[in-house]
């Protein structure tokens, strides 16, 4: 059975686990290095990116996660997770892992009070539109040549992207009742394993 790890150091990891459970997938909270050995894919959830990066370092997970992804482990970063996986960010901290060839700005859509929901077209998910929830969301400023755009806002702002086995979203699919993005990630996991 496919086993998806959800980094459970900080942030909304429980919501991702609940979505995976709806799909009948074995989901595991990841806090220790040894727990990474048995997963077929990894989700880095939304939360506070600086705290997530610091805790990854404290728990000795950073280099192992980078190595696993480099060796083909599918990974999905939502919101703060996208910042963690980015090649570089416009802020001084945190230091991202440099995994996906994108440049990101933290909190690009404003503060918590500026949170919003909007239906977006994600062609790989089919119809209807996906209800994207943005909470202190990061923005993708630029992408590398090998990065595929999965979705944009109506003004063209990129909100979801993929490079090989890595996907990122500015928004929080785990806070909706729509399991399509989680199914899409599972398809990537199945293809790469």
C-alpha cells in the first residue's frame, strides 16, 4: 500500500492526513529521520516557513529530505511548504532547500486578515474550478525552464507549479473538501515508484 508522509513539525499537517485518509491512503506523521524510510511520497504543509526550516534542522531532517527528493521521492509543498522547497526567496530567511527552480516571495498576498478564497482553473484537475484558499500566501515570482505551470490566478500570477516529482501550491487544498489535488499528488507518487 502507498504510504505518504506528512512533515508534522508545525503547521496544518493534520488536515493533509485527513484528506489522505478520505482517499484510503496510509498517511504517517513525520517527525524523525527514521520515519522517512518507509514513505513513498512526502507533503510539507502550510504553517510558518522559518519555524519549519529551523525544526527540520533541529531534528536532523534537512539533508535526508534533500537527498530523498534528489533520488526521486515525490514531494508536495503547500504554502509554507512551497517556500521551504523553493530554489530561492526574496526574503533573508528562511534558507530554502533549493529543490524546485522557482523564486518565491513570502506573505505576498498580505497578512492573515487579507486571506481569501477564489475559484481557479487547474487544467490537470479537470472541471469544475478548484476553490483555492490563500492564507498569508507566498507568490511565485519566476520559474525555471523545466518548471511546468499547473495553475494561475486570473491576472496570470502563478499559484501552482511542478518540476519532475515536485509540486508546489501557494494555496491550501487540504482546507477544502476537494480531494482532487491530493489525488493528483498520489498519481505522481504512483508513477515515480
